C-alpha cells in the first residue's frame, strides 16, 4: 500500500496524472459552469427584494467558497508535506496558493459590485467582506514567504508551517470580525441572510459550485505540471518529457 | 555520536531560567534595543493627533484604536532582537543542538522577550493614555488588555521571526506574515478599551483576549520551534 502510494507521489507519476486529468476536469467544469450560468441568469426567477441584482450570487458565492477551499487544501497539503515528507505535496500547495488568492480577490470584487446596488456603497466594513480581505492578506503572506528562501525546500516547509498557523487562525479571525462589527455599528446595512431558496434558484448555484471546484482542479493540474517541471528540471525524465 | 552526548546536562526548568537570565542581562547591556521600540511607540501615537485633529474629544474616541495600532507596530520592531543576534553568532544552533527541548528554549526566550518589550510597553502606555485623553477609569482595562495582547503578539511575532530568521530582507516579510494573524487581537484589545470608555463592562472582550492568550501560549511554542527547525537546518 505504501510503496504504491510513494510511486504515485513520485514526480513523473504526478506529472503524468496531472496531464491526464486536466482535460476531464476542464470539460466537467466548462459544462457545469455553462449550465449554471444559463440556469442562474436565464431561468432563475428574480429575487423579490433584490430583483436581478442578486444574480451575481452565482459567481460570488462559489468564489468565496473556493477561497476557503483552496486555503484548506493548501494547509492540508502543507501538513502532509511536513509530516510524511512528500515533496510533491509542497508542489500542490505552491500551485494552489495563487489560485486561492485569485478566488479571494474575485469574491471581494464581486462582493463590492454587489454592494453598490444593495448597500449603496462599494465597500462596507461588513464582517464577511472584512474576513475575506484578511484571508487575502494571509495568502499574500504565504505567497511572499515561499520565494524569500534561497533554498526552495526550506521555503516550501516555511510556507507550509505558515499556512497551517493561518488555518488555525481563520476561524478566530472570522469570529472576532463578527464580534467587532456587532460592537461598532448596529445593523445600518440590511444584511443578506441565508434565505431558503426555491429550487429554481438553488440548482444553478449548486451546479456553479461543482463547476468552480472542477475548474480549480483543472487549473491546479496545469500549474502542478509547471511546478513539477520546474522543480525537477535537473532530472533526466524532464529532459525527455520536454524533448518529446 | 553516542546517546550520552545528547543527554542534557541540566533539567529543562534550569535551562529555561538560565536562558531568561541571559536574555535579560543581554537586553540590559544593550538598552537601546529595549528603548527604541518604546520611543517608536510614543512617536507613532504623536503622529495621530497631528494628522487627525487636536480636539481632545475626538481623540478620546479614537484613542484605544490609536494606542493598539501603535502597540502592534512597535512590537513588530522589537521582534528583530528576538532571534537574529543569536542566529548570526551561532548561539541558536548551539541551543538547538544542546539536547534540550527546543520548545522549552523558545518558551524561555519569548517570555523574556515579552518582559523587555511587551511589559515595558504596558508601563509606558499610561503616558500615551493621558496624552490622548483616556479617562482614568479606563486605565485598568487598558493596561490589562495591553498586557494580555502584547503577550499574544510576542508569540505570533516569534512565529514570524522564527520563519524569517535566516533571510536577508526579513523585516518587511515579518510584518506581512504577522499582521494578518494579529488582527483579532487588535479587535478584542481595542474593543475592550472602547467598551470601558463607553461605560460598558469590558469583561467579555478581556475574557476572549485572555483565552486567545492561553491558546497562543500553549500552541505557539511548538510552532516557533518547528519554524526554527526549518530555518536552522541545512
């Protein structure tokens, strides 16, 4: 079982697996996102309060979800790397970080675009927006720590440790920011809670969640290939793979 | 190397007291390392009234936030003294090889660092409190929250300092790594002081701050030791 696992986690095998999986993930992602968009923009009824403006939820919620998903993936991959010393796990963490940061930025941008018609302002110090912003800073810390080391192996381990520390901190940040908001200001902003959605609104959202997750998987496979080639550039199999 | 070589010569507790003594002696011999972050703290708090407004009534509302942001920034400055000197002259490698638990060593080092940075900052903070017009009744809360908060900050900072100790341009990176992690402290610390100033009981915020303090004091030593192992080896 372990020998099989180590074989699977060897660089050439990771490279081959990532290459093989990319088109599959991408196909599922494109189909799901297309269905979700058609369903969300075309068939879902307008919200009784927010009208058509609510439709940005079909991009906003999946990207906010992915921002946390990617951070967890990065921290778990880092932990696996630190515990079992699997190098490719660091490559996965390194490949995930910029994608997660992009999703976080996308969630922030769509959130503030949504805020303009709903709250009347692009930016409100709303607890969820604020903790999303802090998450972006956490990504920035991890992404700037890794390349700061001359020895890439050390940079990998340092970034892994930092992402684990950050992972422990994410719930604390979320909770504290919520508490802080309840202290400083009353509900001047009509907070959008989680209304029970009718099915016609819900299924496109679920499809978009699936699509975004598969999109992440496809992009991370592509980035992982780049990471593996870069990390193993001295080895013979890479020279052969690049030549062919 | 036989196992006898790895056996520590003294008990962990004794080693920790020795380290605390050494750190304190070192910082009294180089008082500028202790004083400079404090002076920085005073200067930053002076910047806010100059930049915002001279009205004491307005300042009073912002005072807790100003105080805490300044404390956060000055604690970042003092981090440089935590591991850098010992890493440069090889002391840190010797400590790591001493056979003592690196976690215990880190615990002693960070505790003594807090004594000369955080605790000193708490002692200076009444000056700033008076200058910013914080009422007398709020002082106990302000001092208590700063004492708890700076202890947490020392620990979070130690993680950042441990991760960046071998780097040439680690200073900016430490801020980038530590500040997002420290934001909950700012919220609870300034929140407690804010509440006390508004006449509401600050107990809730202080309890939360205290629990964060216990949390970091228990877990952070392991994280700092792991960080040092990553940066020292090789």
